[in-house]
C-alpha cells in the first residue's frame, strides 16, 4: 500500500511534557483518518509535526513516500486551530492573499468559494462571518493549490448542526475526488459519519486503531426482550431477519446486534402475536467504548 503519511516513533516534548509519545502512523491514499482523543491528548501537537509547524525531538516522518518534507508539504493543506484570516477583508480578498503562494487564478478562487458554500458573501467582511463561515473559509484556504492531503484540526468545533453537516458533506465530496484526510477531534460525532479509520490518541500515544466495522463489532448491543414464549419469538425474528444472531434464555431472547431502533423489533413481535413484557439494551454503545479508551473526562 502506498502511504501518504508514515511516521515512525515520532516524539515531541514541551519541556518535561511529552506531547507526542512514539507515534507510528501509516495512512494510505484516500483514507479519512479520524484522530480522536480528549483535550490535551496530543492531537494538535501531532498535526503540527506533520505540517512542519514544529520539529520532532525524535522519530521520523515520510510524506507521499518521500523524506524530502519541504517539497512534499507543498501538497498538504491544513487548518490547525482557528484559521488566521484578515477580519477586515472579504472572503475573496482573503483567498487572494493566500493564493499568492500557489499563484491560483481568480477563477479557481471563485470555484473554491463556491465549493465551501461562500460564493454568495460578496462584500461582506470576515468579521461579520459566523464561526461556521470562517471555518469554511479556512478550509477553502487550505484547498488552495489542490493538495492531495488535508489536515484538519477540530474542523467543526463550535459549529451548529447545519454547519457540521455542511463541513461533513464537503469532506465526503472532496474525498470522493481523491483527497486524503486526517481529521482530529475530541468529539466522536464529528468523525462518526466520515472516518474510514479511527486512531485513538491518549497521553501522546496512539493506543488503538480500528475501522468503523471493527468499532461497531466491538460495540454490538445486547438487546434483551422478555417475552411470553421465547422460542416462538425467536422463530419470528429469525424468519424476519435471517442474519440475526440470538439465543433464548428462559423467557428472554438475547439479540446480539447493532440495531439502533429497537421499537421496530417490538412492533414486529407484537404484530406476530408475541407478548413483549420488556425490551432493554444492555451492552455498551460507541460512546461508552470511547469513554473506556479515552478516560472518563472525555465528553
Ligand atoms: N507550545 C506548547 N508548550 C507547552 N506545552 C504544550 C504546547 N503545546 C501543547 N502543549 C501540551 O502538550 C499536550 C498536548 O497538547 P495538544 O497537542 O494541544 O493536545 P490536543 O490537541 O489533543 O488537545 C498538552 O498537555 C499541552 O498542554
Ligand atoms: Mg488540539
């Protein structure tokens, strides 16, 4: 597999604090790598190392298969912490400033503003922009020069649900056309519907990596239904859901599944004359899984 990002034992210290502790990261082309960890875990520090904003104390970085990082980094767009924008200027004027380096023509600037949904802002100055609009302009700046890798640090921090959806759709759209992403977040929901892989970071170390499939397998819910006739209820559910995994325990059926909406199960049972006394979900969900991995102060 071709690696876009490869680090070996990357370590960064600030004084006595080890912010990044021996991280070996391998990210392939086309991935949306979700770096998740609570505040202070080391996400921003890792991203600063990748983009060259700081230097490592030890360990190595390879980008696009090259150790010549200065050139490789020309192919990276990043938004780390809040975007550094000129508040008294419009979106277009801001883009013009940042476009100097990549010599991006005006037509391309307009296209990027359109892409992030800011084409209608005209004479409006950035100081009058909402947080979401600023964030999107930050992403448009990061997109100058058509980078193959985008590194976004908490891109939806502080956005409302509509803003979150817009950013998420934009990420998916760019990913469809080949852009690889590393997105850091302390919120699972930010990554939940976009990441192709999760890297869990705690105390500067990469503690676990997993795909969404592996995550949902680990979070399989145990649904317990207390019914009048468990074997009959089981036969009804097996007929309706040939793939279902369940067992009968006394007057209960235990269903191992990631079914989100259990009311569907109740309805189906009742429709087939099964008396349902109780239906409860007992095992841990995705949030609980992360709570365990990241520590209780994760919210
Ligand atoms: N410039 C700095 N000087 C001193 N300590 C820092 C600096 N930047 C980050 N740290 C420390 O490194 C750790 C990781 O911080 P950071 O990478 O910002 O975490 P995250 O982005 O996951 O919230 C924290 O303990 C933080 O206080
Ligand atoms: Mg951070």
